[in-house]
C-alpha cells in the first residue's frame, strides 16, 4: 500500500530556518506580473527597493530560491511511498498573520496534516507554519496534493466542498493576461520542474508546450484581485485559497469572476484562449476588514 496513514500522520514535523533577500522579493513580484508598466508610480513599491513592500503570496516561495525544487516531496515522508510523477498540486491556501518583511529570516515548521481517500487517488495536505525569530506567527501555508493511484485503501473520504459561489451574476469581471516568458521568470523562485521550460518534457506530460506553475497562477490572480478590488493595496488580505482545476499556458489570459460577500471575495477563473476552460475553482479571499473598493 503506497500510504500508511498512521505512520504519515504521526511523523515528527520538520523545522528549518529560511532566508530571503530584497532581490528574491523583487524577482517574485516581476514573476507575477508587477512592473508591466514601469512608469506606473503605484507599482514602484513592488519593483524598486527604495520603498519596497512585500506582496503576501511571496510567502509560498520565501526561502526557496533557484536551488530548491518545488515538486512536492511527500515521498521522503514516513508512510508515503508515491513516485513524484504521480503527485499533482491540487490546491493552495495561505493565511497571512502579518505583513512580510523585505528580508528574512523565518522559522518554518512543516508537517503532514491530513490524508483523504478519493478512491482512485489520495488527497494529501501538507502545512508549513512560519514564525519570526521571536516566535510570533508569520504565515501558514497549506498545500493539497493529488496522489494518483494511492487511494482505495478504505480511509476517510474527502471533506465536503467549501461554500458554493453566490447564486447571482458576478460583481466584477477581471481579465489578466500573462507573459509568454512568465514561467521562465517564475521558475527562478524555486519551481525548477523542467515541465515549465522544456518543450519535450511538457509534451511527454501531455501538454502542447511548457506550462505555467500553479503557484504562479495563484500569485497572478491574487495581484489581479488586489489591483481591481483593493485599490492595489494587499495589506488587508487575511487569507487566499484556491483549487487548481486545469493548467495555464504562458501568454494566455485569466478571466476572473468575483463575488463580494462582506469581508470575503469569492472567485472563479477561466482561460478564454482555451474555450473558457476552468482553471481555478473554490477561490476565496478573506479580508481583515470590509475594505473593498466600490464596485
């Protein structure tokens, strides 16, 4: 059996100190689309170290750098014996406890928190909780991983789906177009899987050409929401969660439908260049206060 649930869930967490620099932050901002208009004064906080702020989704790559692959490494955990080729990033949640500093460090405690039996696959959840050197919470990131062929062992079934989208037309539609070279930029944050740069590897995986990282789509979407709904200021974002429904190709666009419900934004994203294929589902952004721009 590829998964021993008891052994996996009882495994001791790993603790490491991660570091990042202003250069890492600037690179991340460029890789999610900041600076497309270098004359935009409001964008200076993302592309110029003079008044640099840190976009909250930087947390998902903080301390990774080009030397660390972003492929989920569940095969190295006790109780998990699933080849990396059978692992797919299925969802991401980030809770931001406070604004990130422009330089590290942070102490990150990582552990496997849940395993669910999907029948033909297993859903594995891995949590990384970060704190500053004084022990104050920084961020909590949870990655959901689809482990193909690892289900059917009689384990706990998946939890019920999150709240459905509001039953009305979206309050706002946002289009954000990615760059043709966006995956080449984004991989320098640590996502060095060759599927995002090597056409032959991408074709072997069933794609027409190299794809955009799921976490790149995640960051691009968060920035689009902040720009359109929060007057470009993401400081009020408390959390962001999505499920990855399909891949994105660099150069393609996201059509993001947004519903405002008090201090929450629900959203759903499709790709118009691929006949409106659904890319993101179960999108939910929570705000620390109800501060959406007028819509």
